[in-house]
């Protein structure tokens, strides 16, 4: 099987070269702490999701 079949491919010479291309975990939004919601800004949350959250928090999962 040829490497060309899978598109872009490069043999990395050293790990530091690869590390330079990666975003540090601390900069990824998924790993950052949640920021408080500013009540003066619009809430773009899905109403359907928020209703489900409220239902589950009240214990009415049925």
C-alpha cells in the first residue's frame, strides 16, 4: 500500500518537530474551566436542551 493513497504523509524527524504543531491541552476549550454566564448578554442555549436539563434536575426523568 502506498502512503499517497492516504493523502498527506510526512516522516517526522524528531518529536520536537511534531510537538510544535500540537496545541497544548491548556489552550483547548474543552479543558478550560467554565466561565460564568454574563446575564447582560443574550442566551443562545437551545430551549429544547435547557428544558431537558430542567426536567432532569427536578427529578422528573420519566
